[in-house]
C-alpha cells in the first residue's frame, strides 16, 4: 500500500522521551506535515471534472493543534507539536494530490480554483485523533470521514459514504504517533478515492444536463 511520508520540520530540538507527550513542559515547537503519497500520474481522458470543497470539521479539529483523547473521553492536544496548517487544509491537500492523479477525472481542483467543475466532493472530518486507553501506553489513532459527491449543475446528491480507519502507534513517542497518523490517513484517503470513483460509475444520470 502506498504510504504517506511523514516530514518533520524541526524548529527547535525534539521533544525528550515518551514521558513528556501528555505533560510536556518543554518549550520546543515542532511542525508535522502529512505529505501526500507518491502516486504515478495516469493519462486522463474526457471524463468529468471535480472540485474539492474545503473539508468541514467541528471547532475541536479546525485547528493546527494535534488532537488526542485522554482516558474518559477527555479532549486535549499534544504540547509543543502542531500540524503545519489547520487540519482541514491538510486533508484537502491529500485529497487533491490523490484525486488529481486519478484517471477517472479529467481535471481536479480545490476550492481555491474558480473553474466550473461537473462535481463537488464535500468531506466532513468527524474524527482525527490519537486515543489513549491509559496515560502511559501507546495510543490508537482513528480517522473518520463522511463524504458527499454532488453534481454541481443542479445540486443533486450522487451519493454519500463514510470512512473509518484505525491504527496503533508502536510507542508513546511523538514520532511513533505521527507515523500512525500517517498510515491511517493514507488508508482513509485511498478509501475515499475508491468510493468516490465507485459512486461516479454507479450514477444513473449523465455528467452534464
């Protein structure tokens, strides 16, 4: 399976050990990037075009802070660590890179573009967090997305689907947690691509009215 490469931009020295993940007093700030998978570009035909809307999320995930759930379902964020941009922007970039190289679509752009695409993909980020069963053990990482494929000419819903992917960090260290996020996000975006393509193939109406 193609795997998302984790790129670390270290602004200051790395966080020490695993003991400081949940209770770190270190002033270091590290930015983490979920880089898109390396994909082989395929020839594009005369298929429909797609616009990727900025993913939606609740306030807890509409941030560059890396979310975690403590025991008892208590929301918190990792100290001294951030995503390189707000999470919806990271997810949009991953979608854009993967779907732009999908031959199902003749052209794909995100909401920064003004071109009039045939379809729109709207994603909601329902969960994107590391989940701890205890304060010291390695967390599970869970990603849940809900997606709508909409025909833009008349606003008709082609269909919707939900994606849930889960993985386990090898250690309670930031590098291992980010590696788990990368693997789970990889799985989620690949599943999103496959289900979007399947929805389009099963549509009973033409691309344009």
